[in-house]
C-alpha cells in the first residue's frame, strides 16, 4: 500500500556563523567596539564605546538570507510592538530573514585586543553581570522576516500586528501557515551584530590564575530594554 510523504521545506545554507544577534530595533548606534553588560535582572546597559579600527564593505550578493534562533520577547521588540510576548521570553524559535543591500563591518583580532586589553585592565568588573563586545555588525536598507501562523497569533493576530508595526513595515500572508514582514529603512541601519563575551578565563599550568578575556558567543542573548 503506497503513501505520500509530506515534502519538507528545503534547508537554507547557513551564511552567518553561530552567535549572530539581532539588535532590538534597527539603529545607527552601537557599532563595532560597543561594550555592554546584562545584569541579573536581564537589563542591558552600555558600558563604553571603544574606538576600534574597523572596515565596512558591501556583501557580494544584493541580499543576504539566513535563519536565526530568537526569543519571543526579543522578536516583539524587534518588530516594534512592545512587550506583548515578554511572558514567553524563554521561548525561542528559528525565523528566516532577508537583508537588502547588506554591508558588513568588522575588526581584526589585533585591532580588538590592542584597544580591549587596556580597557579591561581598568574595568570595574561586576562578577554577577555578563559583559560583551561587538566585533562585527551588519547594515541593511531593508529587512524581511518570515513568521509562522502560530507566532503571528501569539503576537496578537494579523490585524493587531499590522496596526502595531512601525511605519514602513507591512505584514503579508504567504500561505495558510506562513507570513512575512517587510520593512524598508530611509537610510542604511545596523540590524545584526556578532558579540564576544568578556569573562574571567584561566591561564597557566595550574589554572588558578585568572584574567579577563573574550570568547565567542554561540547562544541567543536575552535582555530587556
């Protein structure tokens, strides 16, 4: 007896490495070299903006498409619709997105260390906070997000979401189970960043001496504005 198998959606090849995060909203602030901390209440604070040498240039393709895991509360604020999803802040889903005319800004290990090391030597480090430095970022002139029907309903439904979206963003139905949100910017904006965590690390044979260093971030960051 034969049967039909449901066709699965083709997997999108990864373009970005693990650890990329969305800014809570498109911005021209917080470029490469921004140091911030997240406290025990998940509040986020800017510590400093370090003057780190960086380069910026267009990506080869006219648009960049990838997927990223993002918390519900982060998604709500990213879309400019307030804290409706904050109760589900620990829930995360993978969304597909596109960036138009993407430009990447980045720095090198040498440039980062030459500025970060003297900064860390004088930092009043709070052991119960988590510290991060932005070492790469992505600019874009427009963004498109793909959202499941379940996620749209969790954010208030189609009508409420359309009404709450910021000017220039539109919610469109792709099919019965998929929506997309299109947003155009009046100028290139920072939309994503790649941080490294600043933390105490051990060195030496005994491993009992520590200093502040920076390590890659692989998990989605969660904070509240």
